C-alpha cells in the first residue's frame, strides 16, 4: 500500500515536470502559471534541479513576452498619435465660419 502511494507520488512529480516542459516549449503562460500554483513536493534532488532550471527558463520566456508586449503597445500608441494628428477635420456643410 505504501509502495503504491509512493509510486503514484513519483508519477505525479514526473507528470508535473513533463507538463512544465510542454508549457515552456509552447510558451503557454497560462499553463505555466497554473503549474506554478500547484507545485508538488519534490523529493529527488535531480527533480528539484530540473524544476529550478525549467522555472528559470520560464522566467526568461515571460520577461521576453513582457518586453514584446511593451514594444507593441508603444507602436500602437505611436500610430494612434499619428492618426489623431493627421486626421483631417471635416468641414460641415453648415459651417459658415471657415
């Protein structure tokens, strides 16, 4: 009974590490967040090292995505400012002051 539960725990840890790898490869930040919210207890030193390495890589991915988002937002703001500045002000037919 104890051995069976121990094996199930080991399988759960292995599955979590595999899911973490898949989320990293796919750069699925929602899945990464979900997995980080549910970190299992890792007993094996090798699993702990692997998890740390994967989490470090995830941090790099999230940082890159954040930088890309910031650049995209800056471009959008720049384009909006340009469009607002160059938008022709239409004259209304009843505009007698122009």
